[in-house]
C-alpha cells in the first residue's frame, strides 16, 4: 500500500502548491510540456523493464486475439455503468453515456462536452473521469488480488497507456504492460468517436 500513499501524497502536494501559488511562473506556464516529458520518461523506463522480462511476449501469445476484445468490453462496461448512473440521477441518458465514454481521459472529454453540451456536463465529465483515475490507483491491489491480473487493466480505462500504466505494472506485473498500453490506446481513440456520438443523442 506504500506506493498508493506516495502517489496520493504527491498529488496532494501538487494541489496545495498550485492553490497556494508557490510554483514559479515558468513552471506553471510550461506545465503541459513538463507533463509530456515526464510521461515520455515514464514510458521509456517501462519499456526498459519490458525488454528485460521475457514473459511479456509469452503472455501476449497466451491471450492472443482476446487482447483486442479487452478494450471493447471495458468500453461497454463503462458506458453501461454510466447509463445506470444516469437513470438513478435522472439525467439525460445521452449525456450520461457521453461522460462514461470519456474512459478516464478527463482533459479531452471535459473539453469536448463543454463545447458540445455545456459547462455543467463538461464539469461533470472532468470530475467523473478524474475520480475514475484516482480510484483505479487506490483499488488496483484489490482488483489484482480478487479478480486477477488482466482485470487490473479495466479500472484505468484510457489512462492505462500512460498515467496508470506504472500502477498496473506494479501490481499486475510487467507482462501486463503491453496489453495495458494497447487497451489504453484503443480506448483513447474510442473517446474521440463515442463522446460526440452519445452527446448528440
């Protein structure tokens, strides 16, 4: 559980630093560039780890064509869950499914829905997908323990190609890294298509 505490602590420190305005203006103005650099460094290190683990290719061969179906099932589950939540909250079901179709990619889905529907739905998409990413980090050990390694890829959704990828590798093993990355890329592409589709219903 120590890795979860470290991640949450780092997030909390970042929030406090941003709110208090103690970061230099040069850092705040280049935050997108810094995020991209850190993500590239993260993926580079994970790539090194994958190259040292011969079980990665073995695991891909074992799963085979089912690897392609994984993001499809994750997408269907996310949208179905959002539909149920929309029914419970008595909100427009198209908007509810559009929020669910963000698959954790809060920066893009929030902007898209703000432009397509309005700021209220855009804000809901932002918060919903941020909470999904944070929750996936917290519950990852339990998912792996009770549901298996491959199930660890589902909670993070589109973020399993970058921000939650190291968490998947940490708890499910590096043999899940390629599958996690492929799933994240596939879901990210689906976001671009499905969010405007459901928002237009």
